[in-house]
């Protein structure tokens, strides 16, 4: 069925929306004070940021979206009250090869384990494969982020690469995994 | 102490921007060379633009970026380049290299460049691992990297589209311990 009716940016409990430069910086600044969240999301050193810093980052991000044309960024909001819950993006898109990287984060601890990540990834995959028409997408996951690995496997992602001892955290060296999913694998699977 | 910049066939140098630009512009017109090294579309930049890029690089040396030009020991001919990108936080270096002069392909120059690079990465940059990516359609490079001690760590399926065919990228890595063991083995 040719479905252009089903909204790309709406799922059961959440929706994708644009950045709100007034309200979002303060909330995202709070997330950056949670070092565990930052270390699950980023491999660069975690550091707490002020709302003013986050605001600058948003401006840089929107400039990058406009100029580089290889990045899509969404804010994840609660459908009920439009409250900011997390963020999702497709980055490093290579248009000639038809591939890109995905990233999803649920910011506040109390919003995790409620299925928001699953819904966000479901929307992001449909956007990547049915709107951007990418041929494949990839996600990098540190060994210690077991939740992310489980979520990706639920969607049929295959662990393709294990970069041995690529990260150093808490005095240990950890592997970095790369998961990949192809457009036809996504299209032919039962919907999660 | 060991000479960090001299291998068995090649040495590492840094040429002036004019020289680098001239060579680079000539090498870029060889699309087989480009496609062996890169997954991006081939592109032709002017000598002026290329020189300006090298001049800018010369102005500000960055602690996470190391570039070398490569000359043969026998003829003192400038044949290629090698670059390292260092993740200072996680003590990892990524390496990329190219031999623009085709008559120097398949004669061990690339392997010698990589051996010199590993010595530099592990004894001067002191990283914990060195990583690289290579196209599956470049088996000559894969064999060379294996000779240097790299292990295959996986493949990203069909991530490069060339001539209507989706091909895989291979990802390889070598850890500091593995490299040290190889060095000790060599000396016995």
C-alpha cells in the first residue's frame, strides 16, 4: 500500500518536533549534568553545560543542517503536552553511497524504560528508509551500553564490527560495536 | 634510539605546499587510485586551491593530526602520503595512506609505510590502538595490512556504491600489546 497518510513524525506516545530555542536549552543543559547519560550518548569527554552553551550548540547545529546537508535532527516530545523527552538524529549521511548513522537519546532518567526509545527509533528508521531513501543505516554502540544493543537487535540490526578496546572509561578499555541495517531488511521484517 | 622516519624502502618527510599540491593534483586525476583509497566521489581541485589547503594546514599544527609525505630511499622520489588522526581521549589513532605513483604499487612500499606508521603511533604518539578502514575491492591493501599485524574486526555491509554495485567496507585494528609482541618476535 502506498501510504502517505500515516504521519512520519508521530507515534503512540511521542512525536518529533523542531528545536524550541526558548524552552529546550534549559532542559538539555540538565541532561548534560548527568554523566551517565552523556557517556551512553557520546564518546567525547562528558562535561556539564549551561543553558547558554546548549543554545549556542543549537545554533551551530541548525547552521550545519543548512550548510552541510548531511544531517537531520529531531527533538523527541511527549504527545500529550509537547514536553521535551529526548533527541534523535541521522548524521554523516553519504548521499552517493546511500548511507548514514543514527542516534537516539532519552534525556531524563524517569523517561527511560517506557518505550519512548523504541518509538523514536521506529520513526527514525521509517524516515531514513522511506523518506530519505537511504540504502543502509548504522549505529555505534559502546560495549557497556547493553540497553542500546538490545534495542537495535529488536529492530533487526546486525552487529557488523567489533572495534576491540577502542574506548577508555573508568580505567578500563571497552569494545566499540557497529550495528547495521539495510533498507530491504527493514522493509521485509515484521514491524516492531 | 630508532630512526622514526626511516624504513627499509621509504622515509617520512614533509614537503613544501607547492610540491604537495603539484603531486596531489596529478594523483587526483587517476580515478583508480582515488577509488581504491576513498568512498567519496572523485573530485578535481585546482592546484591553487589544493596549495592553499596545505598552506592552511602548515599554519596550525594540531595535536590530533599527523601528516607525512613519503619518499623512496633508493630514488628519493616523492611517491605518496600517510596521515594519522588521533583520538586523544581514548588513545586511538586512525590511519590512511596512498601511493600516488602507480609504478610503486605492489612492491612492498605500502607495507613499509605502514610498519613505519605503527612504530610512530605506538612509540611516539603512544596510542593504545591503531584503526583503519579499507574497501573489500582492494585486497592488495588488506594483505599488506595483515602483514603489518592488523586484524579484521568486521565489515559494514554494502556501504559503498561503485559502478552500480554495493560493496562492503572492512575494518581492521591492531592493539599496542599485539604490536609489541610482534616487535619482540622480530628481534629473537
